C-alpha cells in the first residue's frame, strides 16, 4: 500500500488533495480489501498450524507421547496410542491435518494470492490517485 507522510493520523493531513488515504474507496477496492483480509486471516491460521506442527514434533522428540510398559519382565518405552488406536509417531497422529508438506504448500499458495491482490490494489490506487490529480488540475484551471 502507498504510504503517506501523515500516517497514521489522516485527520490532520494537509495533503487531502494528494493523500491516497483521502481517495474515496470504490467498489472494486472495497472487494479487494475484503479478499486481502480473508487471505491474511487464512495465512495466520496456516502459520498457527505450522507452529502447532513443530510444537507437537518437539513433544514427540522429547518422548512426551511415550509410555513405559513391562514386556516379559523388561521395561520398554513404547509410543502411546491415539484415539484411533494408532501409535503416535508423527504430528499427524496427534492432530488431524498436521502434514508439514501440505501446510507449507498452502502457505506458499496463500502468500502468492496475497501478493497478486496487493499488486491489483496498488494498480487501482494508482488509477484513483491519477483521476484525483486530474480532477484537481481541472478544478484549478476552471478558477
């Protein structure tokens, strides 16, 4: 997004004619902001899943999901079982959907979508800013 010198307080902006934050939002821009907001929330959710993956992987490596049982009079560490009765050996066994490769791919895809939306946003802002400058110039000539 284009930055203005008055950021973050645009109420005291002295450049209302040229400040991109005073350019009225059109319908395309509003829709674009909604899409960007949705994708950013999705990205945050994916990053949280990635953090969960590494937290559970660390717990597995620290043997949090193991138990000691007696087999033929000997104590052995064995993986605990999840609710489906499977041994917990990887984060997917603890929480459904924690596949690192698919999470990473989704993050890359979402970042690409956000990048493309930001390019569209920048192009729309340039057009609106150019229109506003043209309008201001015409007003100036009329006076």
